[in-house]
C-alpha cells in the first residue's frame, strides 16, 4: 500500500528533548504525531497530559493523533481538544458511554477514534462504525513501547477493514510494527501504522519512515 500513513509514537522519543523530537519526525516525513496518554490505571504506566501536548503544539503542524489510555476519559476530552489534539481516540474498554464520548469529541470539532485491546473482539466497534473517523487496533497490550507484535491480531484487522466497508474511516494499527512486519499489517487493511521504537531507536528517522513505506508497498 503506497499511501500508508506513518504515525511515530513519541513514547519512545527522548523526553528531555521532546520538542526537538517532534520537529525531527515532522521533518523526516511522518504523517501524524502519535501521542500516548497513560493514566497508571487503565494501563500500568504514566506518561503525559494536556500541558505537554499544548507545549508541543508549536513544534509541528502535522495532525496530533492523541491515543487516550485513560479511564475515565470523559472528564478530560475538552482539555485534550484545547491542548491541540486533532484526532482523539478513546478505548472501547474504558468508560461506559463510548458513543457519548465519540459524540463529544466530534462536537469539539475533532476527529473521533475508538481503540480496542488485543483481547477485545472486532464486534466491539460495530455499533459505532458511523460515529468514528478512525479505528485503532492495538497489536500489543497497551502501556509500553518496544513490545512484540501479537500476530493473532492480524485477522482482526482484516475483519474490521471489511466492517468499515466504504465508510471514510481510517484503520490504524499500534504496537510492535517494524519494517519486517508492516507488509502483513498493511495487507490486512491498515492505512495508518504507529511506530514508536522502530523510528526513535534508529538514528535516521527519515530512513526508517521510508523503510516502513517501502516494505508495505512491496
Ligand atoms: C502502547 C502505545 C504504542 C507504543 C508503540 O501502549 O499505544 O503507541 O508506543 O510503540 P512500539 O512501536 O515500540 O510498539
Ligand atoms: Zn498508541
């Protein structure tokens, strides 16, 4: 897939130089800036919140793809919109009122995403297919960068791709995506891939982004 979008996750960036890192992946040709927000409750790790996102907003004009791994998310959606998120993704497993959260995100003028964990079936997104702009399929258990791709998720990507049909919904895959497995992910139907450690642990961000695109197209 030649038009595969690459969304480097800044979770694997050098946090002491976060603004420079965001500017560097922008310059290296990424499509989205993927920002992992963790609360130490929904996932066993803590990362960053709205003030950090707001501070980074001046470092890139590319869409901020904000992945909320927080429960509840509802009380904070407006804060992430105000901070500069372009896409706000909530987990189907968090909160109770998924549909309401998606409506709120769109009401804030942002793109609404829903994410599901590796053990959550595709059917969880069926009721909201017409209420989302993006579906984020986790291919690792959320919480940490640098984990291995869970290959049993691949058929679920294809299943969701078929469920989306001709709706204008992006299909993003997050976790353990590398140049050596991105072809499998793209062939299953993903049009956006998150790549954290693959991009930031290499020393040439543009080369890695190019390698991911090339491998997906091959
Ligand atoms: C995991 C995060 C991912 C992660 C991806 O909870 O949602 O975005 O940073 O990192 P890699 O690409 O290293 O698996
Ligand atoms: Zn993520």
